[in-house]
C-alpha cells in the first residue's frame, strides 16, 4: 500500500524535482521499494545507501536492485574499492530482455 501511495503522480513529480540534486554518496532514509533509484543522476551520485526498516519494502527493493542493465556501474572501481586487483574484464550484451542479457565476466585477485 505504501509503495502505491508513494508512486502516485504528485509524489513522483516531487521526487523528480528533489532527487536529481543529490550528489556524492547518498544515504536515503526510508528507502522504501527504491522508487528514487531511476531518478538519481548517475553522473553526480557515486553510491546510494538505502535504509529501510520494513521487511516488505526491502523485499520490493531487492527486486528493483537485482540484475538489470546497470551498465553505468564502474565494475573495475567497485572491485578496487573492495580490495581486488582486476586481471581480466569482459562485458557483453546477449540477445534478450535487457534485465537478463548484460553480462560481466573476468577475473580478479585479492590484493
């Protein structure tokens, strides 16, 4: 119910005014189902941390976060920040639905 209420046009209009102003590392308190994610400016926001106490909303958000064509993610930087040295980095778009068909593969070693 909350997800539906937060997704109505007036709420979306307000989100589109406010969310693109975010920059750097963002802590979104009351992350909900992740309705703001597509509105963030990927050139300005490095990382979004979502804080959500509701298990139901976290389940909805996990569906929004899982997979997808997140080709804007800097995979080498994410690996580097996690303590890995990238040895081989390959990417490919295979025929099919976008959410199921963009692949990353390669190898990395612990530094």
